[in-house]
C-alpha cells in the first residue's frame, strides 16, 4: 500500500458546509467546554484577591470585582460567557438524554432547539448584563 | 434473442396436439418481451426528447499510470434515463467513455456492500442513490478516511480488521438436547437484534466518523454494531457476553463514540448505530457497577 | 488483534462520572449564574456581601462541590478530547498527570479562596 493516496484532513475541515447537526453540536460543545474550563481558572485567579482582602484590606477584592465590572469589554465578554454556558448546558442536557437513549430520533431537532433557546436567553439577558455601573 | 429460440421448438413438438395452452414460462417471456419493448421505447423517447445528460465529476487516481499519479476529477456527461442510479451512470461512463474507470460493484441492489462511495459530500451506496435525488454536477469520490488504491477503490483492509476484532460469529456452546433440536430465539429477542443484523459491511459508517478518522484503533460503528448483534442475542451464554463486553469496554471501544450521529445518518441499511453504541455503553456501566 | 483486548481500562467509571458531574453542574451553574447576575448584580458585589454568603456553611459546601465537580468535569473533558484526538504514550501520560495536577491546584486554590471569604484562615 505504499503507493496509495492519503487525502489527509481536507476531508474533515474542508467540508464544513456538509457537516450534519450532530457534528456541529459536537464541535460547539467542545469549544464551549474549553472556554468554560479556561474561564474557571481565570475566575479562581480573580477571586484570589479575597485572600488579601481577608487579611486586612477588603478593598482589594471589592475594587477588583467592581473595577472589572465597570469595563464594557468585561460586560460584553460576560454575555459571551453566558451564551457559552447556556449552550453547553442545553446541549449537555441533550447529550445526557442521548446517553440515556431518550429521543434519539430528535437529536438534530434538539440541537437546533439548544441554539435557538441559547439565542433567546442571551438576548433577554442583555439588559441585565449591560445595565448599571458601566463606565 | 438467441436464447429464446430453441425452447419453443422443443415444446411445440410435445405439447402441440394436447393443448395450445401457454406454459407459465411462455407467459413470463412474453410479458418480459413486452416490458422490454416498452422500456426501450421509453429510453429512446427520453433520449430523443431531451437528450438530457447528467454531469458526473469523478475522482481519478492511479499510482501506476504517470498521467494519473496526480489525483484529479474527470467530467463525464452521461445520458440520463429515468430511474438511473449513480452506479448505472458510472457503469455507462466506464463502458462508453473510459474503460479504465475503476470502481467496485456487484449486486446492484444494496446487498453486497461493495459500492459505498462519497457522493455529493456524503457516504452512500451508488446503487441505492438515484441521480434524480442529487444536485448536478454529481461529485463522486472514494470513501474518505481510507487510502485510495485506484480511482474510486479504497483499501478496506483496516475496516475488515476492525470487524474481525469483535469476533463476528456465534460462540454459543450449549446446545439443546436431541440431535435435531434447534437453538431457539424468542421473537422478542429476534426483534431486538433485527436491525443490527442488517449490516452489509459497506464501510460507509466508519468513513463518516471523524473519531475513527483520528483514532485508527477505534473499533468503529459497524464493528460495535456487530458486537451488539451477538452480545444482545440471548442464545449466547453470559460468560460469552461478558467476554464481548470486555472487548467493547476497552480503550478504543464504545467510549470513543461522541454521539455525532454521522454513522447513523449515512448507513444505507438504516441501522440505528448510535443507539446501539449507547446501549452498550450503558450496559458496560451497569455491569461494572455490579462488580463494585 | 488479540493484544488489543489486554488494555482493559475502567474508562466506564470516568465516563459515568463525567455524566454525573454534568447533571450536578446543570443545577449548580444555573444557581450560580442566577445568584450573581440576576439576584445580586455582579457590579455591586463587595467583599462584605461575598463574606456574608460564604459564611453560610450550606453555601460554602455547595460552592466547594461546584468547584470540585466543575474541575473534574472540565479537565476530564479536556483529557477525553485529547485522547480522541489520538494522543498516546508519553504525551498521553503527560496530559493525564498534567491535568490532574492542574485540577488539584485549582481545587486547592479555590478552597483557600472560599475559606478566606468565609473568614476561616489557616495561614
Ligand atoms: C452546566 C452543566 C454542564 C453540562 C450538562 C455539561 C455536559 C457535558 C457533557 C455531557 C460532556 C461530555 C461530552 C462527551 O464526552 O461526549 C461535557 C464535556 C465537557 N464539558 Fe461540560 N457540562 C456542563 C458544565 C461544564 C462546565 C462548568 C465546564 C467547565 C468547567 C465544562 C467543561 C467541559 C469540557 C472541557 C468538556 C469536554 C469537551 C470536549 O469534549 O472537548 N462543562 N459537558
Ligand atoms: S453499519 Fe451500515 S454503514 Fe456501517 S458497514 Fe454496516 S451497512 Fe454499512
Ligand atoms: S452494488 Fe452491491 S451494494 Fe451496491
């Protein structure tokens, strides 16, 4: 088989237009999962200012949180985080159902539903996230 | 046609004075002739009326021919006939335009599993895919994630290895008393494994799975389905089922499946592959919980 | 082919744990988001508020559970993704211990923070 032809990865990523619902769900779930775990590390790092705060100066914590929260970028990123988390939760529930063997015939529809509901929840929470205290 | 000429002479001599009645064979042949005339007429009419052709873009590659060493796509314009499948069109292209065009086929009726191809971006059996259901030009490529040997022919060795790895044969050792007794299966159990028995080893599912593409040792949907077919068969004893589950539970077995459903979507036999894999995962967890 | 069977690993256990933590996280993450963005607004959070919440043992325990579940779920998820990608041998071992270590650090630091918030100090 030394002369056979290996077409490599073009098959996978060059064909994104032909991906099915299940494949998109997998890619998005992966992506959102990585974002969430990345955020978790960052989150704990930021909250670590609480250690200084506890040993004397509560302002370090309060100022860090409120300082970050006053930035528009942070608020926008938070909406992104919400979208990421909501999608991961909804699709995660979809995956749990699939694992339990429930509603397998509707797996593509439930993926589209996850997307739509994520969109809805995110749009509905924009005011909450952008309201109050942005510089 | 030459084959139909000697029989009537033989029959008329024996049956002549008894009754001029037709034998069923005669009737069949007559009907067939009539049918053929009709289809031929239809075909001629269709060709004349529209001289409709379908454009095929076919992947070509042959390491042994200098001009074909570089993979490329060739265009074929095949006259369209109602009911034509992709396989029909390929056969036409080979017979009429380029006799070196190479592809596997045999049964032409979705039974042998030799003509799974990558047609317009998904894995399908060429003989089961109507041209009328596809957008032109029709792109025909060999199955992805397998090495191409020549044109549309891929190396299936690895796929067959994975199929063999799950020991795809009945291993039951207890036989019922009496020489003529059968090993019975309840209708419910037969129903349970019904879909899983339909596999024709075409490899479409394996080719569609991007986990199998990344992990060469992954057993893949067809092999897991094959294991399901035997693990769920009540005629095999518990210890054999346990042995089968151990194969399924290993590193490159069921856990690799990421429930993307691509295999289930392409399987020409409509086997619910993902469902079977998931059931085996649950089965594996259950049997492990029992050990704890 | 026979040698393949010998590599039996209890993958089923981590698979199951990944699902169990996922189910826990649905509840915990929803609660957390709701708590800190809708009931209380993140931009108004002060150390005093945080302290008040953390001093409740039930809240403290919930948050630690949340942390442990998320750390396991997230890092095991990454490990699975890497294995699916086909890493093997040394790189796989490195990934396994690297991620475990990251998890331990994350959980330890998280608990330290939570204790500081709750006003328990050990250092
Ligand atoms: C809130 C509820 C959550 C649910 C229902 C959920 C569900 C799931 C499920 C079922 C998987 C397994 C996918 C598979 O192996 O086929 C998964 C993967 C993953 N989850 Fe979650 N998850 C949740 C929250 C989180 C959180 C908070 C994080 C971050 C700390 C996270 C990070 C990940 C990562 C990194 C993966 C691996 C993705 C990959 O395969 O690359 N998840 N999630
Ligand atoms: S399971 Fe379906 S797609 Fe896979 S080899 Fe068998 S028939 Fe082909
Ligand atoms: S030619 Fe046999 S399956 Fe298509």
